[in-house]
C-alpha cells in the first residue's frame, strides 16, 4: 500500500515538472516571435529604400545610408538567425555600390560583405531561389564566374521555376556569362529559356527575346518559338 501511495503522490509532482517545462517552452516561443516581429519592423524602411534604389527612383545620402545600416544591424542583433534579414543586409550592402566603379577596392570589399551575408542566409534557408540568384549576381559583379557562380545559377533556376523575376535574372546572368559555363549548365539554361517562353501565366517571351538580342544569342532564338 505504501508503494502505491508513494507512486500516486509522485505523479502530481511529475506533472507539475512537465507543466513547468511546457510553460518555459511556450514563453520562449512567444519571446522569439516577438523579437522576430520587432526585427522585421525595424528592417522595413531599409527594404523600402533598397527597392527604390534598384528601381532607380532614389539614392539616399550618406547620412541616410548610415542610418539604414544601423537599423539593419539592430534588426540582425534582435534576430540573428533570420535568413530574410541576412538577405536584407546583403541586398543593402550590394545596393550601396550598385553603380560604383567595380575596380574600386572599397566597392569590392562591400560586395564581398554582401556575398558573405547571402551565403549566411543560404545556410539558414538553403531552399531560397532568391538567395541563390543573389549569390550568382554578386559573384558575377566581382568577376568570379567560377564553380560557386555556376552552382548558384543552377540552383536559382531549379528552386524558382514559378518566380518570373528570379528566372529572368538567372537567365540574363547565364547569357552574360555563357562563355564560362559548362555544357550541362548551358543545357539547363536553354531548358529554362524554353520553359519561361512557354509559360502562359506570365508573358515572358518578349523579355526573353530582348535578352537574347542584347547578348547576341540569335542561335538560341528557336527556344522562344
């Protein structure tokens, strides 16, 4: 009888322990969610400005750039494992020198920082088509059309078949770097051009034909027919 009573008395204690652990876990989830929410709010202005730069509508002055950098740094400290914020940091760093002299050492250093941010983002989210095309674009602008460039380009094509902007950017990079691609990479690029030309949900054919003309690839025009 005593053993049964002891076992029965022990059950509530065990249940309380489990309840306490569950409460701690739930609180941790709530705190993390709150930090992620605050971090995303902090980064919103930087994202907006980056989109304006890339559209050619504006270019903030040095003070504004420094303020936006500080906001992104703060967001990253709040949520250091968020791949979206890491991509934001990379896009910000790349956008700061988007139209600068590529041979300037400071420009190259900034692009190297952007590349590091994109790589870290992919470590956190290795399925991101946007992440891979950002790596490929940054590598191309650094003049590094190596194995990492080719693999990032192929992953962008593979991971984002329903992302028209990603596809067009990847195809343009592939055409620009055609001479550096291997046979298998060129074949994948051809397949992507053909698939996008046939896609009825988004009218990609005119843009593809324009890219083929710009990069003097009339021999690939049949892929858009």
